[in-house]
């Protein structure tokens, strides 16, 4: 039986000296900084991708006055706090999203590092989990606000997951590049194909979309990054939590459930984050209770 998150054959945490407070503190600070910097880039993606703008060509600028943001005003978390969340030039308040996304991404990156180290997982899971964090945070925010999950975020994640599993097959318990790549490919293909059939059949039966194609591709990306058990958990936990939320929302608004528009992206994203932080224990509990 293939376990989704194999234990490392050596304690890389100790080999890197991370059992010492000074080294541990430096690693935590470095990973948080990396996550916060990438969170700053996510803010660019969250704002520009739904508007069809480039995320690489145009420099960072104030969306109100258009003034370019200097590098010292673009430091993750720090600049927002120093400027009290306002533009240096026009003093227009920035959305708290900038601070929340940067701090949240940095915190989740750090949590993934600590979890992988303490659980003695192979270090090759880190880049996969970190990419999953980026995907979950960005897609959740965009879907909650714009009701879309952009292809510009999901397709690269699928490609990245397959390639990285091929380059580092130990992340999924495989030993060869071919087996690692095929595992990630089918982990994306099977749930993606199943949900595609469900979406097509649901539309033919009900006459309207029952599942967004962005949600389908998000599940496929989860499979490519987290493996098939991870994709299954994201699908089940995300759908269940989203449905419960919809029932509660329809009860409060006194409207039929089918008339409530619910973005599933945030629920799928939350489930993906939960799996990155506790997937190995969830999977082992499942195997224990199922008797496998």
C-alpha cells in the first residue's frame, strides 16, 4: 500500500542542525520571509489576474494615484505596518488584504516546514506543499471576490506537480522519475476526469452549471501536488464544508439553497491547507480504521 506521505529514511532535521535553537530560529525566520515575499507576489496576482493584467511587466504601483511603489515601501508586512496601510503619495488606505495575505502565507510556509521536520517527512515534500499553499491562498481569495479560479494559477500547478514528482519521486514514495511522474499525472487526471463527467452530466440534467470548471482544475492541481489521497480529501472536505455553509446561509437568508451562490474555492483551499499540515496523520488514521 502506497502511503501518501512517507517518513524520511534519515533525520534531515538534525543533520541540518535545526535541533539547535539558533539554527531553528534562523530557519523559521528565513522560511517566513520567503513565504511573506511570495505572499506579496500573490497580492499582485489576486489584483491583476482577474483583470487580465500582466503580473510581471508592470511595476508595483498605487491603484488610486498610479505612483510607483519604491522597493522600501514594498517590503512584506513591514512596509504596510510602517505606512499604516496607506499610500506614501496620496495617503489612500490600502486593503487589509495585503497584510493578511503576506502574513498568512509566511505563517503557513513556516508551519509546513515545522510539520515536515517534526514528522520526519522527506524534505522533497516541502516545495510541493509550499506551492499548494500559494495555490490555495490565491485561488481562495480570487474566487471569494470574483467567483472564478483562473487557469493561470491551476494549470502551472498541475504541470509543476507532475514535473517535481518526476524529479523527486521520494515525495510520493516512488523510486524512479517515471513512476513519480505517472503517479502525479494520474492523481491529477482521475479526480479531474471524474469531476468533469459530473459537471457535464449535472448541467444536462439541471440545465445549469452545478460545478465550476475552475473547481475541477483546482482538484486536479491538488492531486498533482498532494497525490490522490490529498485530492480526495480536498474534494470531500471542501464539498462537505461548502455544503454546510450553504445550508446555514440559505437558512439565515430564508432562501432556497439552489438560489444561494457559493464560491467553493475558499473551502477547497482550506481543505488543501489542512492536508498539507495534517495529511499524513489523516491518511494513517484512515488506514488504521479501515484495517488496511
